[in-house]
C-alpha cells in the first residue's frame, strides 16, 4: 500500500507528458492537470507525515514542472 501512490504519480506523470506531446490543446489538458495535482498533493502529504521533507519538495517540483507546459499554452 505504501508504494501505490508513488507508482500512480509516475503513471499519471507519464500520461501527462504523452498528452502534452500528442494532443495538447484539447479538453483533456484540464483532466491531466487536476489529476497530477491531486496525486501529487496526496504524495506530498504522505511524505510530510513520514518526515521525509526532501521527497515532499521533490514531488512539489515535479508537479510544477509537469504543469508548467500547460500554463505556457494558456
């Protein structure tokens, strides 16, 4: 159960990158941005609860990097 959310974050992040490369500009971008933010915030809260602050900061940077491309399109 402990490894489910990091693996889910990797899968959603990979799908976000694929969506950005192949179909950016369609209505699916909002679904990808919301999903990466929700899964990322869950991972951040889990890492802070486990007192792994560096991992939490890395998740925050990964969320920012994945969403930054979409903000450029707007």
